[in-house]
C-alpha cells in the first residue's frame, strides 16, 4: 500500500477517503454489540448527555485518562477511565474526586461498570484499576 502524501495536498495517495466501500451495516459483530451497549449507556445516563460537566481526575499512569461526569442534581454520577494504549494492559491508581462527590475518605463507594456489570467497593481516595486492550475502558456508575 502506498502511503505517500499527494504533493501539495493533505491527502494520501491510497487514502480510504477515495475508496468506494460497501459495508454491511446490519452485520452483528463484537464491535457492533459493544457500540450498541455504549449507546444504550449514553441514553440511560443523563450525565453523558451534556458536555459542560466534566472534571479530569488524577491517575498515576500517563497511558490512562480518567474523568468524572455528573448531571445537574448529582443523582447520576459517572467515572470514566480510558486506556490510551491499544497494545498492552495498563494499570494505575485513580484519585476519586471526594470533594465533588460530597464524601469523606473512608466512606464506602460502590462503582458499577455499566458495560460489564462488574462492581467494586472502594473505601479510599486512591483506588487501583487495570485495563486491557480487549476492553480498554470503564464506565463506572458511582453509588454512594
């Protein structure tokens, strides 16, 4: 495959932009199932339906990104953690935004992964997480 840019243009010679492809939009695959699940989570959680409600969280790994989202009355609070590494498992400790959650250190917080239905009980401000390339994110619903 030739991946040289066309002289004087931003496009690449064999870019997908110039290919005519026929996609089967109704084919069920792992990816389509995951996208459907993510879309269902988006529709079920008011915190994901607005963009002015985001706070990035401290995390002890530069290959991970974490942020906290909430709805206006804080009845729907989410913690999203994303791996930026598509090849290797990544782990680290994330700092819960206790002040924003309105809780103190030692208060039990249950986080439920809305994709896998796994849940974890956290009792400290800093908590361990691990993400793998097969599922490189968590969408945690925070239950206080």
